[in-house]
């Protein structure tokens, strides 16, 4: 995250603002770090907006926190596993 946006329970930052700051930071660092195999900004923004729309009484302690999933776990809509599976996009999530 940038120093301007740190999301936690005490933060006034919206989930959309957190996603925006995350994507800005990734755009600057990813060319050197190669930390993420796939990022779907459209999905991130859509889910962030839905979270922002929830009333406060429906928000849990991890509300709006970003989570990266290791590519060895099957997640619907994403390519998982080694580079040899880049052609395979999974239709469903696998239980962990």
C-alpha cells in the first residue's frame, strides 16, 4: 500500500480507495518484483464497491482487507499451478 492508504478498522479509506492504491503500487513495483501472476482489476473494483455498499453492522473484522492467493490453489476464473498450466482457467474453486 502507499503511505497515504493503510486500511484497517480505524481507517476512513473506502475499499475502492484501498484497491486503487494497491493497483498503483503494483504498477510501480511489479515489473521488478514479479509478485503476482494475475490481477483482475475489474473484479477487485467490483468487489470493493460491493463491500463499500454494506452497512456497518454487516462488516466483519477483515472487511475490505486485500488477500493474495498462491497460484497453487484453484480459484475460479484464474489460471493456477505452474506455467505449463497457463492455458487452463478453472471454472470453480477447490476446497482447501
